[in-house]
C-alpha cells in the first residue's frame, strides 16, 4: 500500500475488504475555493494601492505606505493560511473546547491598560508593539470553530432540547456584551447572525428559534438607538442629502463615487472621490472606489466572486454533513456565513442600501487584523475541502474505482452520499478521527454514552433547519 499521493491510484487494486487508513490517501485542494479567494486578494492589492494614494495626504505618509503595509499583512496571512491547510481537523477539534476561553480572554484584554489601544473613541485593539490587532477578528474564527465542535458533539440535543440550543446563544450574548462595551455594534450583530445561521444549518428545530429571535431583535433595536451617533446613522441613511456635510457626508460621497463609475468606470487610479473627499476610502468604503474606477462591471465581478466563494463553501459544508463529517461541515458553514454576511453588509453600506457601519470588505479592504484572520479562515476552509476530497477518494478505492472520486455537486444523490459515508466509516476503523467525525451505523439499542458525545440515540443527520 502506497503512502504518497502520486501512487494513490495503485492502491485501488488492493482488496476492497481491507481497512485502509484514511491518512494513506492524499486529497486535493478545491480550486473553486482558492480561485475566487486569490482573485479577490489580487483585486484588493490593486484597489488598496489606488485608494491609498488618495488618503496618504490626510495620514501624512508616503504614496506607497498603505500598499506596502497591505502586502506585508497579506503575505503573513498567506503563511497562516498555509499552516491551516496543513493542519488536520481532528487535532483542531481535540483543542476546540479551549477556544471559547481564548475568545473571552481576547475581548477582556482590550480593557487592560497598556495592552488595549483606543482608536477613534473605541477600545477594540491590542497593542502588539509592531502593530495593533483588532481582537474581534480572531474571535470570529475561534468562535466558529468552537461552535462547530459544539454542534458536532450535541447535534441531536440541539435539535431536540431547549438547554442545548440556548447554550451557544448564551455564549454569543456574553461575547456581544463584551463587544458592546468597546463599543462595536457591527461585529456584535455579525456574531449573532453567524450563531443563528450555524444553528439553523446544524439542524435546530426552527419553531424553537422564533422565541430567541423575537426577544433578540427588539433588544438589538434598543441598543442601536440608545447611542446618539447610531441614531444619526440610521436617520441619515434614509436621506443622506438632508445633511450632506455632516451626518450624511460619508454616504453622499460614496454615492457620488458610485454614480461617476457608470458602466465601465473611470479607470484604475482615476477616482476623484478618494482624493480626501471619501472618508476611509482604503478600508470601509473601498467598494465605492471600485465602483468609481471599475464601474458597474467591476461591482458585478466582485459580487460574483464572493457569491462563488460563499456558495462553494456552503456546498462543501453540505457534502461534509452528508458524509457525516459534521465538524468539518459546520466549520465550512460558519466561514461561509462570516464572509458572506460581512461582504453583504460592506457592499450594502457602500451602495447606500444599508446604514453606515464600519465593516471591512473581506480580502479587499486594507486592514491588518481583517486580512490576517480572513486568510487563516480561507486556509481552514481549504483544509475542509481537502479532507472531504480525501474521504471521497477513500470511498472510491473501496469501490474499486481507482481513487478518482467525484467533486460534482450532484454526485450520487442523497442516498448515494450516505452510502459513501458508511463506506468511509468502514475504511478507517482504527482511526481516532473516525470515531468522531465519521461514526458508523449504530444499533437502535443505545450502548454506553461516551464523554462529550450525544446521549440521545440513534444519531441523525441534521435537518438543516427544517421543522420536526
């Protein structure tokens, strides 16, 4: 039996009844995941270089400062992505219970004198000496991994009992309280949306979700209008031209940039609004610069790349769940929700569809913390796709198909995919990972419950939000 990827096909001649360790077969990284991510990152380098020229005077820096800084963070982010791509998910899952503590610790450290750093009246950053780091960017990824582990361990309880469903909501509320103290309303709303989305995709009974949603929405609305500056943003969003030089200044300039772009844009580097007119042109409002310089065609291209990346991530998560690789599937769901929701809000703000909110555009906006953690999330997502492909190749070997596998979205239908899951379970009976992410068929009579696993039998495939 070969242990290297180039000779994986030779193992197809092994007897199909032989138990082959899953690690003996190499997978493939999904081009439909890294292709859009790389394209968005490359576009980000171009647009940060262009937008940075316009804001250099305001920040009193050289013309290449923001571009050089962005490239450095992108290179470090690529290194983090490479590390994530080479890390087995089972090793991450074994340490996932500590990640929640890390989330709370990071959000508390911003309030410690000498460690926390205040920018524009918000205490959201950690002073690392060489640079500031926004703690919530790391919290997003760590929390998604923790919640994926929780849903995997207690998926039946989450879909059947109130306490198991309310526990992650309680954790999210705790993190939101710490975020609101900074204050950071945008990240708080995003974290709650990710939590709700992962619970629905993890199989929670939909009628049970109505209660927390009906309670949470009025509370969020009250928090939003409690601060005068948030209220001004809401009112100016409805008609920014009533006060174009004060509360509506950001949005009016963004809309003028979008309007100037027309169909094909004014050309790279030719934006006028970025020349000290449009605030934060290289970060929060970089999509307005894209619209001005690349026009409607550029906006559609950016939206299409995000749609492709998020759609493929959701499909990958669904395939993982169907093959009973629940932890990997929930991670893919969480990262897809994170990138998709944040991109939707950022683009919506720039186009005047949503109230002004300080969320960067993933992989495109300048910003060290956001770039680093988004790259790490993409690397983890690629690892999920890699292990999914590896599992499919293992199933193909057992079936005598030469380890070719099939990555098509419609492969085999639902029943065929579930059969693949059972074959994959038989493939690695001695693997520690198989007992967690790939449970075999269980008897209707429950055996002794193991620590950290569901105590309701039999195990069911998540309903993806369908009511019972």
